[in-house]
C-alpha cells in the first residue's frame, strides 16, 4: 500500500478514536460529510486544503496520517572507554532508554561507592560482578540480574579483578555518571 493510500484509513481511525461520526468531524472542520467519506475511503485524493482543517480538529499532525519512513533500526555508536570500562551504547542518542553493554576490564577499579538520582537495571552476561550496594557486598553470576535505586551508594567491578560484561539500563543521570568523568558531563 503506498503512502497516500494509507491517509484515508488513518484519518478514519483518528476520527473513530475520538468517538466522532463523519457528520461531527465534517461539521467541526467545515467540510462536507460526503467529501470526508470519499477521503476516508480513498475515493478522493488527499490535499493539504482538506487535511489541515481535519487534522487540526482531530488534534493530530498531517504527518500522523502518513506511515513512518523506513529507517535503519541498527544502532551505530562508538564505544566509550573510561577508567577500565568499555561501554557500548545499545540505543540511539535520541532514545529515552539508556542501554549499554559494559565491560569492566581487569584494569577497572571501582573506587568508593557513589550515588545519583534514578534507577539501574543490569544483567550479567559473562564473568562475575561484585556489586557493593549500601551495606551489601554481592556477587552476581552470569544470568543473574539486579535492579536498584541509585540513590543507594553503589559500585561495581569484576570479582578478583577479572573482566565482567553486563547489560545495563539506567536513567539519564546514571548515563552521565557512567560515561563522563566524575559524572559532570565532561
């Protein structure tokens, strides 16, 4: 189905989602009900002159009536190397998700536990992870996961200095703490 052929069905879906009849939307947009009916069924070609008043009344954008352009879903971002960690971003910069594959190499030293706003979720892929979380000193094996409030002092490193790789999802503040020097954005 080409892009313009999808306008009518999407327009109908937007109208029905608001519980409006053809007559109700036509009256609100100052368009005849027969014109709207033909537009929704694909028997009338969509023009901006017709679509702008309809989309305004529906509270949507004209772009919402068109299918999203095919985009390459692959994430191609450079790894970040810092303080014995290799952090590979797994989501685009524009994403609200902050997902990384993090390898704590044998050179990584955890330092003092730190805090920041947010939550963190991690999953151990390989190696053994030492997670100091408040008063707890935990060892997570491959296949184990943890989720915690990052306002609790925490630090992570490989057990006995060995490398460990985790999948980690955290808040924007957590991303800053992990990927920048001293968590200050530098």
